[in-house]
C-alpha cells in the first residue's frame, strides 16, 4: 500500500502549502495586529517541530500505523476548529494545535515508506515521495488562493479537513494489516539524541534538511520582493516558484531517478546543494524574466537531487527500529529551516541580491564541507 502512503504524504504537505496564501489575510480579518499575524503564521512551524519529534518517539514505540491514523484524524479535527476562531489569540491556540497534530503524520509516513522499500530501491522511493511533496507545493497554494478568493479561507481549511478524515478512514482499512510494529526486542533498545549526532551520515541528512528549507524560506521572502522591484506582478512570483517545482518533479519521476540508487547519496547531496546554491547566486544578479526562469529551473534541479539524497543518507544510517525518531528530528529540522530562512534574512536586513548571495554561498560551502570526509556507515558505527 505504498501508493496510499504517498497520497498521505501529498495531503500532509498540501495542508501546509494551502495555508501560505490564506493565513495572513485570515488573521487580519480577525483583527490581528501585524505582530500577531506574523506570530500566527509562524506558530504552525513552531508546534509542528514539536509534533515531529513526538511522532518519531511514538512511531518507534507503537509502529507507524497507529501514529498515522491518529495524526490524520486529529489533524482533521484541528482544521475544523478554525471556523470557531473569534480573534487573534484563539487563532494562535488553534494554529499551535494544528501544527502539533499535523507533525505526527510525516515522520510516521516516511518511516513506513523507508521500512517497506527494498534496499536497492530506497533512493528511487525517496525521489517518488519528493515528487508528491513537489506536487503539493505547486497545487496547494494555487488551490487555496483560487478557492479562498471565490468563497473564504474557512472553505479551504474545511476541504483539507475532510480530506484528512477520509484518509484516516481509508488508512484504517488499507494499512492495518500492512504495517508492522517493532518487535519487543527492538522496542527495548533506546537511543539518545547525542547518539544520532555521533553519526556523520545522520548529521549530513539533518543539515541538508535544514538548509534545503532554509533556502525555501529565503526564497519565499526575497523572490516576491525582487520580482516586484523589477516591475512585475505577484503572479510572476507564483509562476517562478511553480517552475522550480515542475522541474524538480520531472527529475523525481523520469527514469533518471535511478541515479539515486546508483550513485552514493553523499555525492548527489553535494551536487544538489551546489546547483541550488548556483541558482540562487545567479538569481541575485539576473534582471530579465527569461533569466529568472532559468535560475529557478536550475534551483529545481538542485532541489530534486538534494531531497532524495538526504532521505537516503538517513535511511541507510539508521536501523528500522529507530527510523521513527530519526525522521522526527529530520522533519523538525525541516520546520526550523523555513522559519530560519525567512527570519534570518529579514533580521539581517539583506537586500534582495544580498539575501540570495548569502543563502547561495551557504549552500555551496555546505556542499564542499559534506565531501571532506567519507562518513562511517551504520554497520561501522551501530547506534544503540
């Protein structure tokens, strides 16, 4: 039932991306000040980080089926609660609850996918899951923008809530007999956060996840400003972001995705980071619309190489009994990266060009650093 879990991955990220165009206007409609509006937008990522870590521990202990089912149903309930938001503070409470409960889903889903894939196809499996994330990134904002403009933000959130409930009901029938919990012996094994950071492959996966979403946060903050500064409208920003997503999906799904099982992930990781960084460096200098599209396509290629690589590094470095915790921390770094990317570039007061130069340079330096030393494998350094 891997295809069904891919669908869960899609809707989990669809839930995230549909919020992007509508949450600020929704908060303002409830009378939120600019500060509380920003807090409401960021609250989801904050509590989602906590939910990711909790999901990791529970997935290893209870198995991914129970956590997936619980996450889907409770996330559906939290989405329905938005209709009862009466002001900024009640919205903040709902946002915290929504992010916390939604955080249960993704680590459990990716643990299931990792544990059910054959050893020689884990890289390809990670690429396919990346394609579903990419599709959510393209479809989600467009869907919510169109539906909210014709109806309301609550309609968007209600549709997502119903989707989560339906997935939960289907999971009850489709996954119950397909997802095994860890054996008692495996459950007795314990692992500390420190032990994860003793393994170089896991550290690279965590750093890669953080920087991937750091660049996304910086891009979301800086790209619209650059586009407007060049005299184009906000629709152009959306088209540019869609370009990177479409290119990434093509790389994920075309037969070339076998490269992720043929080449060591540490090399595809370095290549992906370098190409993403190069795309951002060029983006800082380009002014014509056609050149901006080329830069975003380049960024999309790098993104498509980086995402499966960090997944493969993590999967091969961690035994099945501990993959829940690993993915919990992994997606916590994802959430933190988004906040840090937009927050830090804004805090440092970068110009559009400066923000892209800083982020692009950071990616290229990290890519070079990832190749300095061949990391030990899990067989060489067992985690207990």
